[in-house]
C-alpha cells in the first residue's frame, strides 16, 4: 500500500465521530501536502530561510 493511502486510512480512523466530509478532506489534503514536502526535501528541493524571507518580501511589493 502506498504511503498516502496508508496514512489517509490511519488519519481517518483517528478523526472523531461526527466529523464532516469537509473535515476529512482537509485532513487528507494536509497529509498529502506534508508527504509531498517530505519527498521534495529528500530529493534536495529545498531553500534556505533567507531565500524564503527574500521571496516573501518580494511578494509584499
């Protein structure tokens, strides 16, 4: 079973009874983004804090 599917199943099991479909979709989307970020980090696709701050500063202009 792939990592996203397995983690999704475990995440859904941990959600409280009565949660909404929106709650489930939010958790799955968050989980998918975290796993994508970890894959990027493992592949060396990262930037430094300084680079991030410079990008964020340029967006504010």
